[in-house]
């Protein structure tokens, strides 16, 4: 289909900044660019009819890293790198809350609890023993001890009698968060076109030539914020990682409150609207889940259902209402990739499943790469 003169002239001419991806990073990049360049023409291209990837698919955890995750990171990162990672997440949540307001995104701080299955003796003992050490390490971020042992208040089965809780962790409503960011972007006069797939780009003396599945155009600067889909456009150390999720029908009198992780963070759940949202199981098929294809597989969904019945809701009748998947961006390092690809092309990628916590900061940092 050929575009008209009016379409090119209005939407695709004299573009200063084009952002590929309307997830948390892309939208925050647009808002920061508008702050810096009030008169610029800014365009966002999104391949889905809604933001794809993980931004509208996640569990809504405002988390900074469970104790076992922090300990695992210390095995592959220096102490300062781990402190910086947690500090970036802490700062990012603060930026998000300030930008949108707690009430508008249903932000609540009910604590983040790490459960330990009865079979995880060594991990539990190691975490409990190192708890004072980890608290001391992260004092500069939180300003207080974040982690503490607490009883199995909610009566989960087949787990140790105590959780290790991060008192500062919270939760939010993912849809309201994304809708709030989209409203801000629209109010800022940023153009957004959905259902447009960027297929290729090439540098020009005056900017970047961009080829999509529907049209071609030139932009002065290009920002790629596609995270788990980055390999379709760039050769960077980031690969897709699919996360599968299910949610129950409403459960009368559901008393579970807070966010929960177990099995070294590979499983996670929370209460939302008197339902249990439960995701994870990627460790059952790590290679198979390195995909950018949205799907739910029987092996992982059956495991989620079994754990839901045996661990989380052993004495509570429940039915699964919906299932879905999201695509994260991961890699050998936890630190996001925020850099210039060339004189006119920049990327903000590899959020490592921490998009809610770091997306605002990464988006702003991405926008600040240009002059």
C-alpha cells in the first residue's frame, strides 16, 4: 500500500528523533527527549497494537533483587557492581513513582518474600547465614537493613517455616503504569504509530534511513529500545527470554499479600484483584525459552498449575482464568546496554527481567546519549 503525500508530509517528514519500541524504556526515552528538546519532532514506532515484549506482560513487581539473586550476582559481579545494580533499580522505581504517582498505578509496599522449598536446604541455610553480610553490603542503597527472616504467615505448603523478606519491595498495576506513560507521551506531543515493524536501517550523512514493513523514511537520530527483540536489528549481547504466566479466577477471602519468589527467583507470584498471578518455570527449558515467540507450553504450564495447587493454594479451590507470555532481554551480564551504535543510532537494551525497576532510568539515560 502506497502512502499519500499527506501521510508522509504529516507523520514521516522532518523527524528529529525516532524510537523503536513503546515499552517502558521507549516511552521514558521519548519523555526525556521532549524535556531536552521541546520543539523536536519525535516519533515512536511499535510493532504491536499495544506495547509488545514484557512491558504489558509482566507481573507488576517493584523489586530490587531477592537475597538469593543478590548472592548469585556476587558470584559473577564485583561487590560494587552489585551495589550499583540494586541502586539503579531503587532509583528507577523512585523515578517511576514520581512521574506517575503511587495512586494512579496502585503502588503498594507489602514486602517481597523469598520462599524456600523444603528440598532447598543448602540454599536456605546459605541465605540465612549470609543475611547480615548482604544487609551491610546494601546499606548505602536502602539506608537500613532490607532483609529479615519472618514466619510462614500465609500458610504455604512444602516450604521452610521462614521466609526471607525485603521490606522495601512493592507491587503495582502494570496496565495502569503503561497507560499512564502512554498518556504522558501523548500529552507531550509525541507521535506514535502502532503495528509497524522496523525491518532495517542504514546510516546517512544527515541521519538514518529506516525501512519498515509499510514505509521508508529518514530520521535525524534513531533509538532502539526493543529489549528481547534486539537481535532482529542489532548484534549485541542480549538474547530473548520468554516468561510464562497464569492468573486464577477471583478467590473469595484471599489473604495473601505481597510479592513472592522461590526456587532462586525462577518462580514468582502475587495477589492482584483477589486472584493469584503466578509465573516462571523458565528453568525447566532454558534453551527452549530463549525465543522471541509468544506462546505457553504444556510442560511449564503444567508445572505452574502443580505448584499453585501444592505450594501456594493447597487448601483453596481455584480455577485458572488466563495464560500469557512475555519476552524479556537477558545476557551474560546484568548491567543494561545503553550506548551509541553509531553517530546517529543508540540503543537501550538488556533489562534482565527488571524493566519496571530500571526502565525509567534506562530510558532517560538513552535519551541523554544524543546532543
